């Protein structure tokens, strides 16, 4: 069962409200995505902690509706 990019963005923004989210469907199959998530809440957190926050925001859908997510995270430059 595929997941749509808008739903991924909605889940992330619901759980990380200040996040700037960019989603790209890598294969056009609704199953393999790349995401860039930038948030002030990531300040002081390791890259692993940032990724864990995003995976938590996806509310258990990773590995089920969402098969693959190439994830990049960061903090705002200003």
C-alpha cells in the first residue's frame, strides 16, 4: 500500500510544526521518497536524534505504507 507525498508532509508538519518539508517521489511509485526536513527543534540534536524525531512523526507508517525514505535533516541557517 503506497503513501502519498502530501500525507508524509502532513504527518511531519503535524508533529514538528515549524518544519520546512520538501518531499520527492524518487520512482513515481508512491513507495520510495526523499525528504528534506529543516526545523529549529533539531538544534542541539545529533543527526540520529533528528531522524528519530522524523520517524516518530510518521506514526509507525515507515516500513508499512511507506517503504523507503531517504532522509536529510537540518536546522535553519538563520
